[in-house]
C-alpha cells in the first residue's frame, strides 16, 4: 500500500501495520529533488490510520475558531476519501 493523502501525509503498510508517513522538510541547499517521508505512527488497520491522520491534523492546525477547525477537518476527510478512492481504482 502506498496512498498519498495530501501534501504532507501518505499511508504505507507492512505485513502487520498501516503506517502514517509525514513529509520531511527539505534542507536549504539540498540537491535532493525527491520528497522523503518518515514513519510517525503505526496502526493495525486502515480506518484507524485515517483517524490518526485526522487527529494529527487537528493537533497541528492553529484554528482561531471552531468553524475554521471544522472546515479544516472536513477538507482533510475529503483528501482521505479521494486518495482511498483513487488507490482503489488502481487495484482494478
């Protein structure tokens, strides 16, 4: 599994886990043009991993109102749904 959720997160898997990977910030002056990711959390299934992405986005987002936070969470959920639908289409 290799599902790009949004610009910052992707989900991968191994034999036992679904893994949340976060994009690393590029170092200034780096000649490496490819994005790199680091595993930041491990979950037993896809549903829990998706909830983990939402939880991490909530904690990192600096909302100034509940409406702004709800809009951000809704956008993250739409990113997840779209990414999973796209990934599912690649299986056929």
